[in-house]
C-alpha cells in the first residue's frame, strides 16, 4: 500500500488541528499542522524587526530555517534550531502569521517542505491550501468550517487552557480579518477544493467531526 495523504483545509479557528491530530492518532500516522510553520516564519520576521507585510524585506530573509520534528508523537516546531512550539502560539503571532502567509515566496518555501514530509510519510495535513495547492493529489480532502462566533469562542477557550489571556471581541475581529486575508490572498488563497468534502462543525463536537471524517476514509 502506498502513502496515504489526508488534507484538511478551512478558516482560522475551525478546529482543523485538533481534528487532524485526533485522526492521525486513530490511524497511527503523523499529523502536520502547517499553520505552525507560518507562525514560525512570522516569529522570525518579528524578531528581526521586519514587518510581515513588507514583501521585499521578508523575501530578503529567505530561506528561513524552519524544521518540524516529532517527539513522543507530538509535533515540535524549530526555528533556527530553537524549539518555538509554545512561543508561536501567542495570540499576537496569529495576525502576523496571516500577513506573512500572503507572500508568495514564503508559501512556496514552506509548501516544498510540506510536500517532502508527505512524500515520506502517511500524513494528515491541515492548513488553508493543502487540497488545492500543497497536495492537490491527496487521497482524501476535507474542508472544515464553522461560524466565526463559534470559532472565536473555541479560540478563547484554547487560550485559557494554555493560561493565556484573551478578549472575545478582539479574537472575533482577528478571525474575521484573517478570513478576509486568507480568502483574498492572491497566491494560493483559502478555498474549498472541488473534490473536498464540506463539514460545518458549528453544531458538532470534535468527536462527531472525527467520526464523520473516519467514515469517509477507506
């Protein structure tokens, strides 16, 4: 049997990573959260005093040394050899990651790394453009979404679980802005692949979404 690649796309806060991680655990394969790679790129820019919106300045930084490793089944993200898995989850990084993801050179650099991982491993990969650009030939494709208000509440709860403060209205505003950024992005924008299965998780639990996806995977 050849490698199995599963693509899960969708907007910010839809629960893609949580669901993808659960799917990977149940199937005994790895999960690649591509959003963390853009967060790492954004962190690299901010540390160098470069605006994630400045395409020329960001391009001049490339390539950025970003690596993904797995320790005890958990994904760890390294930036120039430093484990930044926790650092990139700060709420301030979210918008910066969305901004830097609009830059074509950044997407091309990270897509190449993502494809190499998929070539070597059975993988569940989640992001914004997996089924449409990174892995258009994925065996299974899903598009996971939910109402912005629900996504904001989920993100707020996630921050609380990590002992971080958050404001619901600010998070909701950020999610709506990121949606606009991702959908209107000129290169590899967020959109549902034609052959992807649409799942609206607004009124679904994580387990219900997981079971829905597993029922489609042969």
